[in-house]
């Protein structure tokens, strides 16, 4: 706690720091000012909107020490479950590799089908993603296996479901596919993400050629380093004037200034200059405000690189969906529906927790199950006494 006599010193050093950083704000405002003339109005349009959301690993961790189970689940905005798995840090990675395929080598899961399309001949997740541990090394030295691989596996499953939806499904109407997050990923090894982008673009072209149906792909991020950096400058310069829903494209140069490793955020248009530049980026960034008022939220949206010429049409579809947004106003309703279906809380979470407890109980000999059954009662007494 600050003492009263320290407040003045605090005020002095903070103001000195703000004066030093003022030139940074001046520069950001100058960059934002250049974009004001490029902001466009959004005209609502109608199309089917489909969103994919993976369940949040942080909310779906099921604990019963020393067991720690995380549920990997992907659903769409209609509530259809597209992927379900349960893993822990100590899961057998060889079995996880084998679970993606039938015994005859045919793919069993969306992740397996994507691996076949990408020609991952080893059928090992470690060869698809450098963030997945090597099974042999993990078996020899389990204490060195990073817990972060569970999150990487969840991301792989979400990308695999998105890939299958676009590349292996038919579309009876024009459809906007919305990903929860940007169209960027560093989870894939080598040039696998480039191949995913190219195959998605080929599938979109094939659907239009054969069925005359437009399929659009966008990603919406709840948070963005670029948006955090330029949010104040955009507000002060009134880049997106109120009265109408508006959007503006963000130049790559502005993205560059927000990241320590610039090549991570470069797109296919930069490939000739740096071969590694576009391995992780499949979209162009836009700032968009779906509401008419200046105080309405601004979101960071990625449009697939090959579809930027359809930006007016895409944002018209998105705004039409966002107008019905609830409980978050002016946020695409399809994403909010998918989030609602993906959440595992209350009674559903109790059911899952009970399944974990029962699975652990079944591993014990019958003579020890009474001890296991009594354990939760002792914990509840302690909770009531000391909570």
C-alpha cells in the first residue's frame, strides 16, 4: 500500500514516463490518420454462417490428483459435436497416433484425414507438429515432456475439423465459415500450414466451379496485439466514424511493429522476399466495428488471403450475423452459439467429473475401492471447515 507522502512521487514518475512515451502516441496517431480515408461502410447481406469452436482446455480440466484429464471437444454453431477426445500430459503418444487411423491405415478422425491429405507418411503427430512430443523420447524421459502439448493437440484438432468442413463437405448455399481466432498458426511443422491453406483455397474454388456456391473463411480474434496497440490512436483520430458499421484493412507494416519476430506475421505476398515469411499466416487483418456507435467494440478479423477482393461481401454477411449478437452485442451470433454449445459447465461438468472418478475407481482392486470411495467425504469435511 502506498503511503500518503509517496503519492506525489508516484504521480511525478508516472507523468515523466508518459511525457517520454508521448511521441510514440503521436506516431501511432499519424499511422491511424492515414487509414481514415480507407475506412468503408458495411452493407448487411444474408448467408449461412457456420462457426467452429474448440472447448476451452482451461475450463474443461478434470482433476483428481494425480490424474489430470483435459477434454478436447470441437462443436459448431448448430451444436453438432465434430471432435471428442480426452488426454492428459502422461497419455501414451503412440496410442494417440494410432487412434487417428484404422488398423488398415484408413483415417478414423478429421485429424487423420488431414494428415493423409498432407502426406504425413509416418502417421505420427510429431511429424505434423513440432509442438507434439516424440513418442519414443517421451516414453524414455517422461519428466521432460512439456504440458503445453495438450494445448497444441487441441489446436490441431480444431484446424483438422475446419479443414474437413471446407475440403470434404458439400455446401447447398453460400456459406461463411468463421474460425474462433486468427487465420494464423505456428503449431504446424515445416510447410504443412502452407499446404493446408492451399488445399482450402483449392476446395473453395472447386465448390464454386462445380456448385456455383461461395464459401468464405474468416477468423475473429477476441484479442490482438495490433488492436491493443492502435486502439487509442483509432479512437482519437476517429478512423471509424460513428453512424454506420465500418471496417478498414490493416497494412502489414503496422502488424510488423507489434511483433518481435516480423517474419511470423508476413503473408503469401511476401514469399519472394523471405521463404519462411508466410508459413504461419493465411489471412489479411482488418479492424471492424459492427455497431453504428463510436463506443461499440472493434474486432480484429482475418480474411483468407485469396478472398480479400470479396471484403465488402464478407463483412456484409458478418454484420448481418453480428446484429443479433447476444449476450455480447455486435459480435457474430454464430460464434456465440458455438461458444455456448462448447462450454462444459454445471451439470455437464459434474457428469464428466463423475466419469473420471469412476474410471479411476475401476483401475483399483476391489479391496481398495472402499478407501477410494471414502476419500471425497474427508475432503468435503475439510472444505466445510476451512473454506
